C-alpha cells in the first residue's frame, strides 16, 4: 500500500500518515475541513488502513533529570539520565521517584505504614511481603527497595500490578527494586551506609534495568577498612568482615573441597570461607 496522491513511499504499521487531511480515494482534493492531521499513527484493519488519532496530549514524567536523546512521537522517548545508579537484582512495576526514607527495626514495612509516607521511596531492611507492599502502594508510597523478595511475593506483586493497570482509576507510578536475590537477606553494610546518607533526598527507581538512581552525594561512605568482604551463601551468609589471607584448598561439609580464605568477623571470630561465597567491596 502507498500513501496519498503524490506520495510513493510504502506504508507500514506504526508509520505516520504523510498527507494533509484532504485526500480522497480518487486522488483529488476535497474542499472541506481537515479530517486527519499529518503525523498520526497507522495500523491495518482488514484490507484498509486506520489512523490512531487523539485530541489530547499525555505528559511523560521522567523518573530522573537528564537529556532527551531521541523522541519518536507516539512510539518512544529515549533519555540519558544524570546521576549515579545502584544496580539491583530484579524489579517490578513502573519507573517512579520520591524522597528516600528508611524503615528501621525488625517489624518491617507492615508496622511502618502511615499517611505520612505518601510520595516516599522506602528502604526496608526488615521483614517484607507482597501484602505489605501492596498496602504501601495503596497509601501513596512511590516505591520500595528491599534486599530480598521471595518468588511467590514477586508473582503476587506482578498480578496486582496487572489488575491495577486494567482498573479505571490507576494509582501513581510504583516500583519495587530488589537489591540482592529472592532469599531474605540484609542490605550490605557499605550499601546501607550509602542509602543512609541519601535519606531525605529524591531518588528514582528504574525497572529495566533495575536501578536506584540518585545524585552523587558529596562524600561517598566507604567500608570500614580495605579488604572488607561479605558472605553471600552458606551458614555464615549475611555476615561481614575483613579478608585476612588465602588458605588454599580446604575441605567443607559433605566432603566438598574448595578454595578458601580466612575472614575475621566483627565479634573476633576467624573462619575459613569458600572464596566463591565472598563478595568484596574494595
């Protein structure tokens, strides 16, 4: 199929109509008000073309400050965001932003919700489940950052998000960023100190890729000392300490032999930990 009279370029779904709105099937011009404006999207219906037209303009709110690199009306807006991104393991929802607030204590998110949290992005280091997160969204919270979230809770959130998009009165943008994995873990000490310095400032949550975006703080908090490590798996998972020295091949439970290292923890304990289970910050 081709465009209006005088336009030989073939048309494809998603293209913009190049005419001026006066076209007729015979190619002659009609003296009547414009029926369609140049630039509206085409889509095929049977053997004919339909034009997706609208009389209103939807504002697009960027989750963070940046520069527009590319804009195709009705299709895509590409942004180059400014700031620093803290990567996560995975995320769900839609990009959002808000002031950063911490939820302290072992009670977790459920006991910390109130109307004063509306418009905030909450950092939760305690217990969290899908029911508490859905309740936070209903109270106006813009996002939640957690160290870990179970697969069942993630599926419940995705189903709730799908129902919310199909409703007649959708809520404000809301995102959940998981920093570590599907297991229940704590936020690493250096990351927790970084987020503490950002409390009260505005941050953005991105879903694809999962990121927490913020302006670089004046002074980035560093680990207590060089060689600071964190145990990611095993019986000592979640504990942090200082790398002492490599130990070579060591035998671990179930007869597994692995490369190990000596790690000194805060309580004075020195343990042999598989190197593959360690995460080093510096």
